[in-house]
C-alpha cells in the first residue's frame, strides 16, 4: 500500500465506488420489484378476464335456454 495508512488505494473499495455500487444495486432491486408487480398485476387481470368470460358465457346460455323455453310455450299455445 502506497500512501497514508488507513486509506485504501483507489478502486472499487473507495467511498465513491461503494456509493455507486449501492446506487446500482438499489436500481436493480427497484427494477426487479417493478417486474414482479407487473407480473402479478397481469396475472390478476387475466384471472378477472377469465372470470368475466365464464360469467358472460353462463348468462348467454341462460338467455338461450329461456328463449328456447318461450318458443316451446308459444308453439304449444298456437297448436
């Protein structure tokens, strides 16, 4: 070690290097959290869409059954 005792040589161990490394790690963590949150939101949104699709299908089927029943009653009354 050249220089005053107690000081590291310039490099990754310098205070500026440690600060930059901490900032980089923080940015990486923030990006990872955002990606995970986007994935969770997309999954939740997809589940809601599937649920609405099933409910719409069930409602459509109920309407078809009701229409069919009404047509059968109409035929029975007219004959």
